[in-house]
C-alpha cells in the first residue's frame, strides 16, 4: 500500500496544544481583536500564513521551513567548486558525444548549494504537489451531501487554510531532507531545474564520494556524465518532461478518500480549537485506496523511469569505458541507490504519495545495450522519437525478444528533431 502524501500527524497528545490556558492564550471575549493581534509578531505571522491564497499548499511556508532546516548545514559554493563543476560537465558532454546521437542538452551549468536547490526547484515541486493537495482538499467537499456542504461552507474554508499550512510545513520538511542528499538536478528522476540547466551540488557530491575511496574528480565527472545524459533526453525528447509530470498528476487524480470518515471527522471539529482540525486530518481520515487509475499511472511511471534511468546508465557506461578507473564501482553504487530507494525516494513518497523508483533499471539498461548492438546507436536513440515506440513493461521481461523484432519500418533520428 502506498503511503499517503504529506505525512499528516497529530499533536493531540500534548496537553499544552489542547489547552489554550496553558499556552497563555487570551480567554474568549477578552477583546483581543484582530487589529491588536496584527501588531504582535507571532499573530501577525499567523495571519500571514492563514491569508495564503496561492493554492492548496502554502509555498511561502514550505520555502521558509525548508530553508530554515538546511541553513544550519549550509555551505556556500566556492569559486573553485563552481569552476570544477563547469569543467566536469563540459568534459562529460565531450565524452557523451560518441555514445549517443542525441546532442548536448546543456545550455548552462550551475553549482548549487542546498539552499539554492530548495529555492530553484520550488516551481517544479509546485507542479508535483499541488494536484495531490488539491485532490485531498477537494475530496472533502465532494464527499459531503449537498445540504451538509452548504452548512459546512465556512468550515471548509478553514480546513483549506489550515490544510495549506500543514501541507506547506510537511513539504518544507521533505524538501530539506532531499536538499541534504540530492547530487544533481535530475537525481530523483525528474528534471527539477529550468530547462537546459545542468546542476551539481558540490557539498552533497563530496559527502557522497567520501566513503567510496575514489578521487574527488572521478566522482564529480561520473555524476556530471549522468546529469549531462539526462539533459540530452529531457531537452531533445520533447514529450518526456511533460509525460513524467502528467503521470504524477494522473496518480493524484486517482486518490480516493472515505466519505463517511470525512463526515465523522467534520462533526468532531471545534471551530474554536484549530488543533481539532489537525487531529481530524491526522486520525486516518485520508487512507489511500489503490484505484485502477492509480495502478495504471504507477505502472506507467515506473516503466518510464526505468527506461530513462536505464538509458542513462547504459550511455554513461559506454562513454566511460576504458577512461574512468572507478566507473564500475560508481555505476553499481548509483544503481543500488536508485533502484532500491534511499531516504530521498522515501521523502518524495511523502511529498506526492508515490515512490520514484526505477525498479527495473537493470533490465532497461540491458535492453538499451542490446538495441545498440542490434540497431546501432542511432536506431537505439530513435525509439525516443515517439512514446508509442518505447519498450513496455512486458518488453522488460524479455529484452532480447523486443530487440529481435523486425525493425524494417522503425523510426529514424528525424523523429526526434
């Protein structure tokens, strides 16, 4: 069962959170009006959070939460590190040229700190997380009978505001975890940076390579090769970026909630006690149900991710053959990291409700390798010309059978341009 996104939790066990008197809050009817509250920093900030109108996730709060949590370990990128990243990605593109017919997709090279990664990937995270949050909030209103929905109008507005806050806080925590682990702009399988921007995070690259016993420049170059290979796909396969994001959105649309649980939860909410809203949300209200639509979207996503990661794995191996002494060890480390799922993938599952694991990376890499031998590099890469030409999950079960099919009417590289 896939874990539901945003990791709703409850602080109902904390007496200070349940009892306003123990939090030194003013009693009801004390005349502590909105005009006075707005002049006190704490309440002013709360009002700002509650006034968020930018969508189902409070992205201002998400950004503040993430940056505040990564700031303690923040290490600015030095000029030397920045130049090392530029040099590595330039060399990576040179090495990749003989290994693939797809041209370079790198328009600019950047080296990001963890804070910069949070700030510059937020636009894509918004695309990924907003559909899920919208589905959750919308499901609450859709599940109510018409007469109950009319009576609960103000309550639904309050739920939306507090839901946006909780979503924002949870997304911020998740992004801070990812920021401490990701190595590049494509490390989770999706293009998070602006189109054509190749990125490495020097601080995280150093941490990743620390226990491998390999020279820093080898580790950096290998990761640069992977980043540059991803960029070639995302820049020159026009449908790929949108297809990945749309598949996540399709999964979100399949989320179902229990209408009876919603009705029961709303009856337990006390408008005078905001904590009751969080308790309702955290009490098992949104238990995911695996719908046929979700299963189909998940299968499509896993297969497409496997094909992307398998192609990158294969092409990079071709590019480094005989050139990079530590390539075999690095390749295996990355394979295990991506296929088995680490903390980064688990955090992503918390954010959008599914795991970005290319579970069949090895089979996909084998298939691309066989295609290169059978049809040459151009024939292999031309399969990206149309989504319908790509191998399916069934083809990954028997890569050799797919490769041996008659390709006399197969695609040409012109399909990619």
